[in-house]
C-alpha cells in the first residue's frame, strides 16, 4: 500500500505503507513514510500511527512511537552460523534437516520440538505447525503465548466450546461499567486504555473499577480500586455471583435458554465463605468498597470485564478466567454491545498463533486431537505422519529437554532463557540438548548463546504477513526495508528445511500462497460447530492480499459473537464452569515475600528490540525491585540500596525502589532485564515452575522469595563506550548519548588500580563531594574525556545527563568539580512520549501557577499522546496541592453507593 508524490522541495515522499505495530496485542496500525533526497541515496523513514486503522485511529504509545529507532539494532545477526562459524544458508539448512532426520530415526518424533513465539506472523506459524504436526509427526510445538494467554484460551474452550473473544474495542465506548482485573492497562496496553479514558471523558457516568493487588497508574485513575489479596480472584467473583443471586440480579431466561451447568455452580457459591463480609475479610478488602463494586455490577447491564496476566499467570488462572465468564453468563452480559468478558492479548499475534494451532494441545484452526480432526487436517495436508495426541507444553517441554528426552529443538523469535520460569534450569536444559537451532535478529539474545545453528531472521519492517489482535482483527504487517545481510523470513527458512527433508507441500512461492492454504484449511470448520472459518479468503488474489485492510473474523459479521445465543459446544449451550479445587488467598504473614513480576511501560519483553533506545531506557534505568516504604523502613532498607533476593538455591541482585502502591509483604520486579542490559539480574530465576494444571501457564505473579541487604563495599557508575574493565557483582547497562552508562556494585572495595589501562592519562580525585567517601576516575584522550568512573561507599544519587554532557566538548576540570560538588538530584521521567520529568511538572506548577491537568497538557504536552502517564501527572498535581513530600496514599474518591437495607457490610 503505497504511492509516490513529487515534492517541490526536491524530495520524493512515499505517501505511506500501511503496517501493524509488532508489540502488544492491541494491534495498532502504523503508516511508514520514506523521504528520498534528490541527488543522493539518503532515505529518511518516519513511522506514525495510521488514522484509518480501527484499532488505534492513529494513536501510538511510546514504544510504537519509537519504532523508527527500533530499526537500528546495534548488533544484528546477518549470516547463518554453525558452531559459531558463518556458513551459507544451504549448509545451515542441510545441517538442520540432517539433524532432524537423524534424531527422529534414532529416538522417534517426540524427541524433537519447536518453541516459537507470538512475534511470528500467521504464515510463519502455519508452516511450522504443518511441518511438526503433519510431517514430523509430533505435537511438540509450543509457543511463548503459553506464558501469557493459554489460561484464557482454556477458559474460553471450557465455557464456549471454542477459543473465542466475544468483545470488540468499540464496546468500550458503549459500556457503563468497565472492570479491569489483573492488568496495568495504562502501561501494558496504553492505546486501549486511552480509549477508556476517552470514553469516560465523553460520558462522566461511566465507572472504572480496577481489581489489582498493586495500586498501579491504572488503579490511580479508577473510580474504585480493590487491592485484592494474591490469588483471591475466584473467591471475589464467586462472591459477586452470590451477591447477584441474593439480589435477584441474574438473567434466568438467558441461563435457561442458552447455558448449562448452573445448578452445580449455584450450589457452590451458596457456601457461607462467599458472603460479602466473609469475602471482604478473607481478601483484606474494605467491605463498603466491595459492596460498591457488587452494586455497580448489579445495576449496570453494559459491563465490560477486561482481564490479563494477573488472571492468566497463576496456578489456577483458568479457574479465575472462568469465574469472570460465569458472572457474565449468569447476567446475560455477553454477545451484546458494551458487555462481555474481554481477555487482553499479550503479543501482536498471540491470537493468530492460537487460530493456526500454535499451542502444543491444539492441532490446527481451533481443532483438537479428536479422531475426526486428525483425519480431516491430515487429508487436507496430505500428511504422511500426523500427530495424534497433544505435545509438551512449554515448561514440560524444557523439563523433558533437561531430562534428555528432547534431543533437538528449534527456537524461533523468543528468548526462553529469560522468559521461562526457573530460567537457570532452562539454560541447563539447552546446554544438555543434542542440537539447538535458534532463529533470531540478534546474536546477543540470551538463548542464542546455546545455539549449535544460529539463523538470521528478518525483523519487523523486513517481512510480510498477517497478525490478529485481541478483538480478532486481522491486519497486515508489510515490508518496507530489505532484510540486511542474508536474513530471511521464518516461513521461508522452515519451508526450505522441509523441502531438503523431502517433504511435499512446502513449495510456496510467496507469503500470500501460505495464507491462502491456511485459509482453505479453516474450511473444514464450515460444517462443524466451530465459528473460526476464513475459507472465503482461500481464493483471494495476490493483489487482494497486498491491499488487505483490517477486518475481524467471522468476516462480514457486524453483530457480536453469541448475539444469537448459540455457542459452539456439543449442545449449543455455554458452560458454567465450577473450579476444580478451592482457591486460597496468599498469606502475607509468611516469612517469605510475595514477588509479583510484570511489564514496565517503555520496554518490550527481553529488551532485544527496545533496550538500545535511549528514550525508552530512561523510565527504569537498572534492574529494580519495588517495596512499600513502611516495609523498607521496618527491615532497615533504603532506596537505592542493593538487595539480594533468594529463592531455593538461586540469588538475584537488584536496586531497591519504594512504591506506596504495594502491600506490606509484596514486591514487584519487571520481567525485561536480560542479556547485555540486565546481565545476571533475570527475575525469572526467582520464579518456580508452578503451572496451571489445565492450561500449563506458569504462575509468574506469586513467587515466594526472601529479601536481605546485599553486602556491598562499592557502588558506582561507568560512563564510556566500552564496559568497565574490572569485575563486578552487579552490573546493568543503559544506552545513552554521547556515551553509555554501566551501573555497578562490588562486594569487595574497588581500588583505583582497578581502572587499569595506564597508557592514557588517568586522573584520580579523592573524596569528591560530602558525606561518605567517594572518588572519581577520569580517563582522558587528548583534551577529551574518554571514560569516567564515579565510586562511593553508599548508593550514588545523581542525574547522569550533566556528566554525559562533559563528553561533548573539551574537558574542563573546573566544570567537573563544580558539577560534582553541587550534586544533582535525579529526576523521574513521567511522560516518555514528550520526555517530561517530574521535576519539570512540579516546576511548571510552582512557577507558572498551573493547577489543572489541562493547563499542564497545554504547556508540556504530557499525557496528550498515549495517556499512559496521566495517573502520575494527576498524582503530582495532588501532591503539590497538598504540599506532600510524595505521591498521595490511599484510594481516590469514589462515587458514593448506599448500603441496601438489611445488607451487612
């Protein structure tokens, strides 16, 4: 999708290539524009939001707005490697094909596996699934979507008979009550949360309830925040159902006509533990607040419940999701505008992978491993060796590898050494595997270090294909750059291996050919109860594929799924699901701390694509664990101090930060720190491999750890273009300009001799500043500063930008001394889109007398793009109004709700 226009300035500008953002499951459309300078080969590329895309209408979050910078990865994998040596693609393909054939011949098809990713395009997923399940003969193909969405998949299948999301983004604007459960949507899905903000601005009667153990920036903006105890969600939603039963607020007509299994569920929730008072006490919730939520839900027919990882990433995540769905079925709030349970997808094509069959317990196109499905898919593929039973789910797959049962694995577009639980065991499993193939864009990805064969993959902007977002909207990612070196699309690399192995059916001429075959396969659902059927696209032309515009499936359907009351189950009725076992809320009186892991706003997964972008690295500059200030004071810990987390035999070092949004024994640490950015501070080495028994999804939100002060003799920061030339016990990297930063800590005292390299001028300045002993080392080259090391016995608090500026010009010792002696209190980046700090906001409020959000937005632009910072901006306004030293604690005011007569709260 492009056209070219001549411009009077002497440039040619491409009007725009439509594509889709490669990050979260919102599925935002982007428009890529190239500007060609006349008379030379220089090209400028701009990436902006696509106003015609229905998912985002032109809006982008800060990660999407930084897509242009993401294209300049510092170190790119360009050529295939076998045992570290560059080889031709033919050689690499031959090695993979031979290893696959040999392993299957000697140990059987279940000795091999693929582990893929929601970063793949639908066509990549399709050929991988076809090869493994139809030609190799094993279902040992799983995806990192197992880690984020598989509990929702299992819940949908149990309730509806098929993995179906019955909600559209447009429903946000039609809802009267929006409930967000287990999600910091303002940070993890910012553009979708922007739609919620806009809906509330357009209709002040719309209420927002956030159910989350943390008081996140999403919770700060809610009418009501319920800080539910860890793993208390089933109890909460069963209690809600009990309240609805007691107040005759069920849709009995809908239940009788379209559902089954309600009586067993009703019998369960009649238990006394589901009464409002008992639930509130068990979950440590304010009774009045809980009653308010129940009343709002009872009185609001147009209710949307959005849920994400706080629900899914649990030892009973499937039961949690079904508890939410049960409440919507019981009130008939499904299949209607503005109402329904809404699972938010984590990755850009997690939904597409689910459609294709990219999970080990799926076969293809929403089919399982029943005899009819195996036969129909096998006949379509003309498959010589069909898998007939589910394969190993992600955690089980790597456990089997550790035990020597998986002897060949092909890892594509994911980094399991960082992202899986018990990550040290995962690393050991890969080291034990007979042959490890890794397809990636970067040779520095943690998993790439274990590869026997390393394949250069085409990245975003270099490959074509389809993706499906959280609302079933199918969009195109389009190539606008040539792949560097010999990087290749994943679907093509897989097909070439299949062809060398002698398999037919992999001679696709184009990515459109792959998609047409996949669409045709979905036609086996036409005469079955399944709703997923896009077979009408099997005949679309290359031009139609090239010009594809976003559409939701089922194609041509404007009404909601289930609007007719029919569900794709054997009896055509939705199922109420009774949890298999009772849920126990977390015990915060334990000697262990409860470690909750999740995303930061400005980074993506294991930082391979975003860690090098300077403006995205400013919001969290090093591996950080967050703790409530009172808890820190009780345990004699201070912000900036290095602490040691311990789980089983594993330890992890991280800097301590304070967060009033956490409960007394709760910790939070982001999942991103890995590779050359976080080094040894990978949080998932702290997470035990506990999984949901139905979905196999790991419980990333409930790790039990101990915390203690780390024994540190030296804290420091190294500015330069190379890492510090000495050993450290803690190290992290932050990209910067004109120099980079490495923050470090050492258990032993760091002497000035450690700086080494005496071939250049070394200047040592003792006892810089005041307080505890500090010193600085400067490495010069001529009159320019080449490296700078600041060291102290206590944690260093400083603003790195003024020090980095010293590298721009001829070095002035006077400027350095002035800077060091006066000190620089670090500021916190609040608005990443426009680089606005808390210091700028407070200064503007104080000096310009601005006391309203609109005034700050007009002056600084903060919160006017994706809106993910609005909660923090509003907190700073409240802080200044109240003249408090930090963010205000406690709940935001809620709309009053009276207690019904006779109800005990």
